[in-house]
C-alpha cells in the first residue's frame, strides 16, 4: 500500500544530508566573541566635551584599530587618569564596547589642570597601552 516514488527517495536523501549538516554544526565549537582576532595597534581618544570642566562628566570616545587600520571590537578597554601636577591617586574607568572598534568610557576629573589618561586595551592576545593628555578647566 505505501509506495515510495523516486521523488520521495530524493527528498529522503536530501533530508538525511541536511540532518548530517545540522549535526556537524551542532558539534562545531561555539563562535568566539566578535573580535577581529587581531591585536589593537592604534588607539585614538576623543573627549566630549573637547574642553572638559572639573567636576563634570567627560565622555571619552576611544577607537581601536589593528595594523590594517580596521576597527578592533571585543577588546577589554580600561582608562586610568592621573592629575599630573599632584600625586593623589588615579581615577579608573572601564570602557564599554560600542562595536566596530569603538569604545566609550566616562570620567569625572575632580580638579582643573593637566590629566594623563592611560588607555589599556587587551585584545587579540596582546595588550596595547597609549597615553593622552587631557586639559581640564
Ligand atoms: Cu589634583
């Protein structure tokens, strides 16, 4: 009574092939974080506002690029700020990943003067450090 036509056999074979592919995919390791895999080679930092004022939030827009000038997402980025005219410890901030190699950190420098910002970026199995100067009014 049940008769399998040649079309059905072809469909069965296709279904088996699809199942095989599906099980292969299931066995593959989970994809890593959406990192380019390359270490950051260049760090740029843009403060907003560009002329920060003491005791007010400053947004630090940080961009990481690899040796080919492509953005490096998925890195761990920290900022450490020290007031260069005095020794009273540092302000620390973790930057959040905004995607495509862009990161955002917030700081509130509590005194006017020159601050040294050190960005530490860990990604692609390497650590890149870059220093910047921030003038606070
Ligand atoms: Cu100070």
